C-alpha cells in the first residue's frame, strides 16, 4: 500500500537528460561565469536555518549536515567559495527576496518563498515509526489493519493515517484504532511503551528519532506519503543561477554522489526526488 510519487516523476527526466550533459566535455560547470548572478564575486552565499540533525545543525561552532554538504557540493561544482549565513526561519524568505543571499534551504519553511523557484534535493512527508526490532512484524501499511496507532492531532500525519483507514474499509479490512495526541512530543509514547503498533510523524521528527541511539523507535521505510519537495530556493528571474544549481545537482545524481551523500547522513531512499 505504498503511495505513488507524482512529484518525484517530474524530476526523473531532468536527471536523465543531464546525464548526457555530465558526460559531455563541454558540460563542466567550471566554465560558466556566474558572477552576475551571485551576491558576492566567486562565492555562493547560502542562507541556512537550522533544521536539526542530520539535515542542518551546529556542532563545535560549525554548521553541519546534509543540507550544508549539498550546498558545498554545488559551490565546488562551479569552482566557487561557499559562504553559509545562518538565519532564523522567519528571515529566510526576506533575505532571499532582498538579495542578501543567493539561495535558502526550504526544508526550514512550510512552503516555497514567493517569487522563488526551488531545485529539490529531498522529498518530505509523513512516515510510519515502529518499535525497534519490529516485534509486531509490521512490514507494510497493510499490516496495520486492526492495529493500534497514534498521531499528532491536526497534522498531515493524522490525515495520512485516516486516509489509510479509508483504504482499509474500502478493501473490507478492519481499520486501525487511531489515537490522537495534542503535541508531537507525546505521540511516540504508546509505541515506546509497547501499547501501540506504530505512530505516524513528519520527516524531520522521523529521521531524528531513527538516528537517535536512545530512541526505542525506528522508521519503517516504504510506508511514506510525500507532501512536498524541498531544496535550494532561488529568486525567480535569476535563471542563470537556477540552471547552474540544477545542473550541479543533476550531475551529483548522475554520478552517484547524491546517493552516497544521502546515505552517509542516514536519509532513507524514500526521501530522494530522483528515483
């Protein structure tokens, strides 16, 4: 009962077309002069809001994480220095619109900024979490029929659970017993205590719990509903920079660098827009 990925399909063509571009001798991004499209000469200036491990976080005084490494890889592809500007979430769209930065990370936002275009590097949405060791042997969404699950009230994860229940009922199966909690921090407790078979939560929370060695829960790959794509937002009209970032990401996908970077940060395959 894995959900379809209409958003991801839009970008398969991009990766395939640019695979030929990567192989061509004239494809090297180093020969493209981007300075007229940049805030600072020979530098890619990226506005970053913290999104948590392993996406974008601060440790030992430095910004780290998958989003930071993606920005670094794009800068290196074009022979540029990288300047990371840490910003609060509420300032990202404003800084981009004002030209204070060349691009910002949209994972930190609820939606793409106005008058911007995004080159995606992740798909985010809602996931199923189960007890570590999977003692209830939940392998796919269908295994949840008649089982007990928990959600955060009013979240997209709650809608995911109720949509699954409608599918169960339509198929003549028993629906899940879905318990709603008022805050995300409480939602995992029934599963952690062994009283429920799984809980639904958003990508950032799911990945953080999965990576935490002290967490009693883990992410079950394959039970995932995509909600939106996130990545580098670039001002609309800055086509030269948009194409340059797009080509750099496509080259990473075509050569396997993107996959290796995603796996190095423990991000499941479900989160790739390029499948």
